[in-house]
């Protein structure tokens, strides 16, 4: 299976890995004309860094019309983007992996696949930001750990907003 990062340098791979970690999160971009646009990053093109945002909102007019308007689906050419930043803290998958590993007595059966943004427990249970996939007692135990972790993570997010 050919991976998306084959043929690129380590630095490029790390850069793209960070960009991949922002998929399905709220990001803001500043454009070359000074507008700030915030929306959910749902895709990007690695060569040009063109992006697709859902439910995008133009926040800074920068002389442009339509400030404040919500755009259901917006494609931005990479050459028009000056900077891009996360508007929300990324999900702490490493922290979740550590929590699961401590409950299972170590990392031997708990593997974090960073490129896929998933944790595999005992080769049978798959855990991601979205939830736990699997059945049986092992999956239920992992699901309880996941739910507790997410509850604490969300509470921490809310506390930081204040």
C-alpha cells in the first residue's frame, strides 16, 4: 500500500502530519487580502496547500464584501492563504493512549498509529477521537476509559475558555 507521505522528506512529512491532525477541527486562516476566515477544515491539497472549509465565516472584512456571512463550503487556493491556525485545542490522543496503557499495565498491547490518528488495543479494538470500535469485554473496558477521558478533556477545554 502506497502511503501519502512516500517520497517526501521527514520535515515535509511532519508538516503534513500536523496539518492532517487539524482535519475536522475548527481553524482560522488569514488571507492575502487581510480577511480572517474561520471554519471546519475538511480537506487540503498537499502540493498547493489549498483547503476546503465547511461552515466558513468571514470575520475580517479587509475591504471585502460579505464579512460575517456564513459560507456552507469554501475552497481557498493555497496561494491566497498567509497563515492558518487551530481555533480549538487538538484532541490529546497521546494522553488517551497513556491512560489506556496504564489501565492495561503497559504499552505492549496499546499502539498509537499517529498517521491514522487511531489507537489499537490488543490488535482488536480501535480508538479515535470519534470513539471506540469493537465489541466484547475488552472494548467495553476501553470505552469506559475513553468516555472518562473525553469528559475530563472537555471539562478542561471549557475551563480554559473562561
